[in-house]
C-alpha cells in the first residue's frame, strides 16, 4: 500500500483487515480542504457545528504578542485575545495547508485588528495536520508545540514563521533543520527546544491527535475550519479560507446575539450528514455528462447494485497500478459486469507523486470526451513515461492516440475548474484515506474500508462476504 502514514496494517483474516468504516460518524468535506490542497477548501455554505470543544475562559494573561494578550487554555491550547471576549473562534488549521497560509496572510490580520484587539473575539488554535496530504505538517505542529513550552508569545512567533516559510519546508525531505532555525529566530532556547523534539514526540503527537479528534467530532474534515461560539452559547462552523467580509459578518451577527446569515444552529455530533458522494442520490447519473454521477464522480456498473465500491486512487502510485493491472480485471468480471457491484472512481493524488494531479486532470479531460477509462488505463500502463518534470506533451500524445479533439483537450487541461475536480476528490477522502489505493465499500447503510492493493483472491473473498449479507 502506498502510504504516508507510519501506521502498520497487520494482515489478519480478510474480515479483520477490512477496517471498520467511520464515514457515517463525520460529515464529508473539502481541503480537508484544497489541492489544491486539504479542505484546504474555500468552501461556501456555512455549516452548523456539532458540539464544539469547550474552552474555559481565563483571566487576561500577562504575555502579549503584537499587542494582543496571548496564553493557553487550561487544556493547553494556545489563544490570542481577551479570554472574556463575547465571541470565541476555534481555528482548526494545518501549517502545510496553502489555504490555511492564505487565511493567515490575507484575512487574519484584519480579523485581529477589527475584533481581537478590540476585545470582541477570542481565537483559540487547534492543530489539525492532514498527514495524507501534507506529510511534513505533523512535524511542524510538534515543533510549534515544543516552542509553546517556552511561552505563549514565543509560540505565536513560531506559528507565524511556519506559515511564512511554508514553501521552504513543505517540500523538504528533511524539514527539521528549518524548524530548528525558525525556533531560534522566534527567540526560543535551542537546548530546551532540542530536548523537547527528542523526548516529547509521543506526548506532542497525542496532544495533536486529541485536537484532531475534537475537530472531527464537530464535523471538521478539512482546513482551515472555524467553530464560532456566540454569547448565547450557539455554535456554528465556517469552512474554508473565506474572505474577511464573511468572517466579519459572522462575528458581528454573533456579537448582536443573532445567528449568522445563512447559518443554521448546531446539530449534535450524532446528526452529522453523510457526504453527498456516498449516497444513493449522489450516485444517480448526471444527465449532462456521460458516465458521471451527479456527485461528479466517474462510475461503471449497475446503479441499482446492492454493493457500491468507491475507489480512491493515484495515477502515479505503483500500488494503484498493481491493483488496476492484476486485481481489477478479475473484480470487473466477477462483480461489476454481473451487476452485483457499482464501481466509483475518485482521485487521491499524494504529495509524494508530483505529477499525479496533472494526470488526474488529463483523465478528467479525456472523460469529457467520453474516454475517461481509456485514458485511465493508458496512464497506469505508461506511468514511467509521464513521470517527468513536464508530462503535458505525453498527455497530449495519449489524447491523440485516443482520437480526442486536441484543441478541446488542451483547453480543458488548462482550465482551473478541472483541477478543482481532482482537488474536491482529494478533500473528500482526506479525513480517512491514509494511502492509495483505498476502497470504501458501502452496503446496508453501513460502510467498510479495504486498504491497499490486495491480491484478486483476497479482494474477491472480501466482496463476496459483503454481498452475502447485503440486502
């Protein structure tokens, strides 16, 4: 299995290595999000928060950062602003997420000036690194927490530097020297920082996992996401790197004791909605796009099948190619072609595969000319050919081989809306996909995850066991 996570999946009997799926416990997102990056998303409609993590209000701290009071909650989460402010905003963010960095650069300064410095808003920061999209993010968050041990003002200095230097360390094979330099530039004691990084890794990671779990409990699936708590205790979730005016409207409404325009009051965590792409409604065919469902995903097979498999894949992943070449043909013959299984494809290009997003776009553009699956097969069969610094000419050659309109294909691959399709899939899978390929199997209003490129016999047995109990 092609994975960025250090977690080891133990190969036990087939029913046991189908991991229990938690899709129906959390709402689907986006960035997690934007490839563009995690949702990292510039999402639109405000989402009702479930039960936001509670933060005990504290006396005004003695430390300041850029003229704002800063400190830590009793649970250890960093905050800035007056702890007694009438409105609280809990920010779930990822230091390697470009949309989070955009919020930090473009929107946060105005929020600080208008609401934090005036004592109207308390901002609490929660770590929410999405390792499957941003492999260096967990280490960045741990580094920030090691600086936090030396003081709140130093923490916020490090926090800012991590966003400001994101492009420097985000693509580094070894970002730790950069983090060490930033810690020193922030004013942290190097010996204390180094000791923390060497001895406190497990504790810091556990702290981060706690923050991620709390975010997921209120339907946070991408970054940045913001949970607002008003004066009357009502809670609302705003997703994505929204413009300042959107934040201002939210905060001003809550200051007035009103619900933000377009937002609904919180739901309980048990009421989180199933993502549209994982519903029967989402699987219905799009009347305007052949072979695409209304959720925007490519599919093959019987729309009324009792079992639905949603595949998250990466065109530059060798394990995905193994599945396509060695396992998928047998699964098609046994389950898809017989009408027993509906098969849906979603993109999940990992950051370690730099040309994978462009390959996903090429496949989408071929699909717009009714050749998605043909391009899909060409991309996997010729992976080494296009895994180069500039794969565009190779993709154009594939398009010619398939008889596609060259002008339409060229315009399509340069259309940002097509890249967004790939990003949207990536964001959909980010909360639970840890590597590629990953298969979500839905049946009887429940779901399971089958991770990795399994042998045909093993995958077939797993699907048959599910079909035997599917209604």
